[in-house]
């Protein structure tokens, strides 16, 4: 691919795999690597956008949102965490600070009729804090949903979840958010991704499952294999 920006190469490698979403990252969050994340404009221009495929851009704050809109984004995502330590290392702010920033972003998106999706990292475990309570996941998810995110993606960021912990976490979250507005994002670090997804889908109808290959979690600097990286479901 010659001198094509690295982020464009990365996204193009996913085009043959994804049929519903392709995530594109922005560069503003302090802990993200500018060399890898700064060329989102080139990504938007360099990829072929297929009919029916959504291309949300990760926007950590209002500056990132405006950059995304200027680059042609028609959907955005905000990405928080259920772990205080992970939030500080991944997006360079506390959970509360991140929520304040996300409120601004989602409000601006709503005024421009741009849909916003919310992500919660470390829902089943954190590399710095260990276990994460379902109550904390529910708290963060509820705030994202309440501010206007149409869907909340619950991520097992380091792949330490089990069917049991997935069940307990979802039982808690689903008391506050309808299943039709939830998704799970499971990494296969310890071979549990498919079992965790099956647990998440029990009792609900599968809406979409997307094969997404390898996912890089910059906060822990570790590659994790996502056999089935994203599953959303309807009640």
C-alpha cells in the first residue's frame, strides 16, 4: 500500500470483515499514540465507504468531535471505562471528567442530528484494578445512555471475563438499559470470547455478529485476539 497512512491500511484490512460498523479513531485523548491515531482525516478520505455500513469516529472530547465532523463523520462514539485507573491511562482523565466531556460531545452531536454510540471498557476486569463490580459498569453505562447514546457497547477489554461474570454484569446493566440498546465486545485472550457471547445472547435474539480480527488495546499495550469482537442484540 506504499505510503498510505498506517490508519488507512488498518481500516482497509477490516473492510472485508465488517458489514455493519467500522470504527475510526481520533487523536485528541492524551494517552493515545498520535503517530497511530492522528490521521483520521486521511482514513475518512482513503477508505471506500460501502452502502449500509456505518463509520463511527471515536471522539474523546469536543475538539475531537469537531475534527471528526470536519473529516466527514456521520456518526461518532465516546469511549469511557468502568475502571478509574484504566480511564486515566487510556483517555487521560477520571471517569467523572470523561463523563463531563462526553456530555458536551453527545449534546453537540444531537444538535447536529449525528448519532452517538457509547463504549464502556473493562466491564469484566481491569489490568490495573482487577475485578470490576457490575454496579460500577451499570453506573457508567446508565450515564452514557442517559446523555443520549443510542447504544452502549460493554467491552471485556482484556478478555478475563467468564460466562458467570458476563451474566452477573448483564443482569445488573439490563435493569437500567433495555437489551435493544446494548452490545457486548469480547476479547478472546483466554479463549472465553465465544462462551461469553453465547451467555450474553441467551434469552435474546442475535442482531449482528461481526468478525473483527485482532484488536489493539493501547492502554495495556497488548494484542488480544477477538474471535467475535462485537455482538449486539434485540429483545
